[in-house]
C-alpha cells in the first residue's frame, strides 16, 4: 500500500507543480577574476537577468553581425573551496553549454572561427556548477515536513534544499581591437517544481544554461535594435 501512496503523492505533486523551473538566489554574487579588469565596471543587474552587468555605452552592437564563440571553460578563483567536479562532468557541461549558446546565437548572428571586422568575441566561464541531490530533492518537494524545511532554507539563503546551482561569467569584446563591449555575471538555482529536470542530477544546471543562452540571444536582438525580437524567455 505504501508504494501506491507514494505514486499518488508524486502524481498529485506533478499536477500541481509551479511553472518556474529556476530562479536567482538571494545574497551577494561575487564577480570572477575570469573577467579581469572588467570586474571594476560591473553594476547590479535586473531581477530576471544578470546579477552583475556592464554594457559599453559606446558599443555599436548593430555593427556586429558575426560571433567568435570560444570554448566554454571552468574557472575557479584562487582560494575558493568546494567539491571538485570530475573531468568528465566538466567536459559534458562545457560541451552542452557551448552547444546551446551556439544554437541560440545563430538566430541572431553568424558564427565564425576567426577574428575579423564585424566579429564579436564571446568568452564564457562556468564558475560554479553544483548538481542536485535527486532523491532528496524529490522528497523535499512532495512531503509536507520536508517542504516546510526547504521553505525555511529558501527564505534564509534564496536556494531551496537539494537543488542544483550554476554561476557563469561572460565577456564580450571586439575580436580585432579587443575593446570591451560587455560583461556579465549570472547565477541561478533550481526550482521546486516536480519536472523532468528534478530526476537528473544535472537537470537544474542544464536548465539554467538553456535559459541564459535564450536570454542572451534575446538581449542581443534588442541591443541591435532588430524588429520582432519576441518575448524574453521565462525564468
């Protein structure tokens, strides 16, 4: 009988789950040294976008119709501690993020393999990638006592219990002059809806990556003042 109660509980939770899949965590977000001197130009971002952002006010975004996308890297600042990912996980996530960025950006610009006129260079680093703890994440979504405990943790830290989290740093330059066009720091944590992502330890991180890629393509469309950019992606 117990197993049927669990099945029914999971089914009900799935039916009632919220649409939001990820969100911005509360608290201060640190800029990564990956950005170099661009760190000093960063300002707080908006509620649904980057945590920290810089846009060169003199940048002529419409003049860039091509993009040189560097391979996605992992970056950890000196003195930072935390669980080290396996090389296999790093490569998997880097390849995945590169692929979703390339797919999203190809709707706005032509991807190229060398610097040149009208080419922006985009460098992306993953500065944090924490997998979710699948079994505990599901339990803390559907059992009343665990939901209450997770709610307390969310109120204190902005991050629900056992979900995945990812942080990135992005730098965009003119591929020839190396002039800084923009820089971003972004972070997201998984939501507590019972979705397919919740049953994959890297689901929350991959979901955040898809959101960032879609948001970047939409923002670039607006920066270039193109018509019909459509609605921004939902968080």
